[in-house]
């Protein structure tokens, strides 16, 4: 068999010759790359994922629960036949959970700026390492970090189930943040509903006093009763916006980095690097051999 020049292509014989001749070098490169990948994985900050499964509460569900709980009060139980858009409350709940205003308030209340930007925070002296105001993280910076890299919100279109997950280096904090975000959005929207109904009742009562038409007074009375129903519903329902199907628990193991994956990537990169280098060195060796023979 005649030698095939490198520039004309590489034959299977040359590949096999390179692999057998430089097998020790290839094994060494694979070992080094694998060890480097393991070292990189060990040096990386492990991230934990805590997730809670929640289901948006609809107006229809709320009305049904209210009728069951207030059935002994005939007048109030009969108010449940209001025609509402069930999707409005669901969309508002999901939008609020991921909103900037809600997130910034959560960060402020929980004092999370030093926690989120721990590399810039001097824990011993309780101050920022950089005194320049332009370099000090703001709540806007915290919101961007939280929204893009820490919090994940996904919805299953078939079942309507919403998954809120937190990815963070501290597993206890990840679980607490996930559960606390749901609790806060429930409380926030519950109070909002009460306030709006109270304002509506005050307005309706004012309008009722301005008319002497019995039919209009009856319509206004029904509207007032409907708003009273909303207030009672909000006050007796803790899971006003989301029903918690599966609360977040403290994860036992990090989801990233995956040691086995890093080992595999290191081994594959080592094999590729070793084979390419072996082919190159083998071509150089054969070229020198041909040159010496000539």
C-alpha cells in the first residue's frame, strides 16, 4: 500500500496508525481534560432549584365555595349568579406574580440587595465594597437579576397548572422565596379586591340615594350585595389568587453543575483533542520519514 499524502486526505490506515502509535498521549489528554472538567465543576457555585405547583383560582371556583360556606344565609348564597370573565382573574394573578412592581417590593421587604449581590457586599462591615453611588446595585438591578436568572414562571396550557421555580445558591432561601412569593401575591390581590369592592359599595350607596325610582334602587341593591359578596369571599379565602397544589421544599441536591455531564464533556473534548493532535503528529512523522528516505 502506498502512502497517501496528507494534503490529499487521510486514509483509515493513517487514522488507525495514529491512534495506535499515540494511544498513550490520547489517554493522557482525555484524563487531563476530564480532571479539568471535574475541577471546573467543583469550583462552580452550585445552584439549587425549589419549585411550587400552583393553580390560578377562577371567579367560578370562588363563587361556588362562597355559596357552600354561606348556604345557611339564603340571601347571600343567592348572590352567586354573577356573570364574570373567568380569565381576567387568572391573567391578573400570573401577571402580578411576575411583575416588576411586585418583585421590587418583595426585594425591598426581604432586604435582598446584599443577598443578591453578595460579591459586592462587605458582610463584616455591613456596607458596599464600592463607595461610588453609580456602582452600588439598585432595586432595578436586583429586579433584572431576579427576573432573568433566578425566578422562572411557566404555565401548562392543557391543565392550567402554573409552576414557579427559584434557582439560587442557598437551598433554604430558594424554597422560602418560592413559597413567600405565592403567599404575598395572594395577600396583595385579596386586599386589592376588598378595597375595590368597598369603594364600589360607597359609590353605589351614594347613587342609590340620588334616585327615587324603585326599579333603579333594586338594581343598585343587587350590585351592592354582589360587592359585599366579593368582600366576604376575599376575607375568608387565604389562597385568593393561587391555590397551592404542591408547596416548594428545600432541595437536597443542586441541579447545576451536573458532575456526570461535566465528566462526559471533558472526556469527549479530550478524545477529540487527542485524535486531532495524534493525526497531526502522525502526518508530521510520516512526512519526515519520506523526506529522510528521499
